[in-house]
């Protein structure tokens, strides 16, 4: 009886099994097994040959460093670590319609204009036709850029076009999920095809020395589709983030062998394409109301760049048995922890209230330094007292209620002072160091200190209202029907 020549490969983790099942035993994913042809193995005794010895060298030595390619788009160059390294592979992922193709077409045009020759940059699309690419270039006013366009999905044809001498220095592949290797019988987009196509293209880029851009689709969970090994194979992984309701787009570096990680570049989507935002802090705080309750300004760090954003919180009585916890732009589990600490360590009752948290501007914050700013916004919403004007806040909250110090506090305060902020609430252990910045610093050692600060502000508000009432008493009520009030 002939043995079955097909296997079932998980599209999430790449594990292969002989029989189909509804759930992958390796990663636990449901309905992720797809039938693919089993690769042919070399028979025993045939094709066996001895490998040659690998030459080892020491750590010390001289290596010729090639200059980076500067695109001229400063926000993009910042994310890549100062430009493109020859022979590097860059993976760009993002939601559908977020602007990946638009960004890379602008980058390709900027590089082509700098090189000045027709063979410098090649844009290969497996999703759009030449006419569609030209329409996009016309909308972006890039028709004069010497970019070479092509539509292809066969890796063999692409390698034959790029492997010769005098090839392009920068190649864009849009997208890797549409490419296929003809030696595999599986359809494009499967784990085996994505892995094999990326491996061949990256190997060609390393051998020839051109910079390779790979556009990757994302799944509904927000990760790049295909095998996880794809992110390990490339040198740089960039995610293009943003809400469709906002005009801002964030290009974030989550892996970079030639520069810092977690670096961001901020762009604004306009009718003519993506434009740079050189000062995102001022743009995120442009529409802020200073006396609004439930709002706090957080001084964060995105890579090496300090960014100031507004954190908004709304606490309202819940009509449901299980209160809602809605979060946009932050970790929902982190919010639950901060609310639990506020309730257990400071006595703030939040069990019967709905809590809504929003990061204004569409930016997503991942660092724990935002804990203190989130707590301040929640307490401000509960007490009805706004955060003191021109105040920035940062600090990490522990489970015992203590406020821990965070790194790069000087850079955060310098950015805040540059934008006109005069007050800051920082961890108590760093209050003396931060006082040298010329700002009014408030040290917070425990979340109870934060509640006491708002309680004192609430008492001042109540005293002011009482003083105004005593100075301007209400006039006596007039008798009804125009008659004078009579004594009983």
C-alpha cells in the first residue's frame, strides 16, 4: 500500500501532522491545519557528500563599513536607526488599509530621487497591477521618480531578474504572502510558501548586497501572518499602527539589528500621502482642556524619543452586575491591576463603577511608567477635581501600592519643560534629582499620597465655594401671588 504523500501543516506555528484534526496539538489553534504536499527526501545512500570545514576567526578584526542609505524622510530614518544598511532585510507589517504600500512607495521614490538612476530602486507588487501602482503614484505626486515597477509572484522569476550584475540597490516586495516557490505544491500564503519565499529572497539580498523590504499581512490578532520564524529571519521588523478614525500613523520598530528597538516615527495621513510629524507631543496635546476632570498628561518614552500624551479616564456608576473595563491604547490587564491596587491599598471604591480609559491621539502605550498617570486620571474622575494645571506625571505602581522609579526621567522632564509644563508628579525616590530641572516637583511614594493630594484639592474647592456663598447670600424668597409673607 502506498504511503500518503501529503501532510497537514498548522498555519500558526508550522507544526506538521499526518492526520487532520480540528485543533493543533503544538500551539492549541483551532481550524489551522491545512493539507500540503510532503517534501521529497533524498533516498539513503544517494546524494551524500562530506561537508567542508568552516573557517573560524577571532572577534578582533577590521570590517569595511558601508554607508547607510538615507531616505530623507526623517521619521522613517529615525525608526530604522539612521538609514538603510546594505544587504539588510526589513519586514513591514500593519492592518489592511493602514498605509503600508503608500509609505513604501514614498520611501522608494525618495531613494530613487537621491540615487538619480533608473536601476536604483525596484518595486515589485503581487497584489496590484502596473496601472494601479501608477494611479497611486499620480495621487502622491511621485510620477517623476525613477522607480522601476513590476508585477510578479514567482520567486524564481524575481531571483532571475535581480540576481545579475547591475541590479537595483533597494527592492520592495509587496507582499510576501503572495509570493510562491514552484518547487512546493502548497498555495501561496501558507506557512511553507511564506518561509521558503522569504528565505530565498533574503539569501539573494545578502549575496547581492541590496536592501530588501518585505510587506507582511497581519492576522486578526494583530501579528504578522505566516510562521513566527519569519520575524527571526529578517534584520528589522516594523509595525505600522494607527486607528482609522485618527489621521495619525505610528511606525514602530519592534526589532532592529542596526538600531534601537521601540523607536517610533509619527506620520499624518493626508490627501497627498503621509506627511511627517516632527513634534508629536505638541500635536497630541493640541486639543487638550486643562481644567477637565479625568485627564492627565503622561511623559513617556518611545525608544529614544520622549513623547507627551494625554490619558483620559471616565468612572461612572454601573447598572450591570459586572462593571465594564474598556481600554483604548493601553493594556487592559494593566488597568485592572492599577484599579485593584487603588481599591485595596488606598480604599478607593471602584467595584461598582464602569471605568473607561483612552489614550488621546491614537498612540498605543506599552511601558509601565504610565501607571501613575492612569491612577491620577482615575482618581481625578472619581473626585471631580482636575489634575493641577501644567503638570506631567510618570511612575510605576507596585502591587503593594508603592510608586517605583522609571528610567530616563531627565529626558521626560526636559521634553515637558520645553512644551511649557511647570509641575511634575514623579516617584518620591527621584524627586530630589528631578528638582534640579527647575520645575515644581511633587514626589509620590505611595498611591495613598496621590489620593491625599486630590482630597486636599477638593477641600480647597469646597472652602472656596463656601466663602463665595457667605459673601453672596441668597435673597429671601418672595411670597407667592405677590403677597407679603405673614408671621404665624
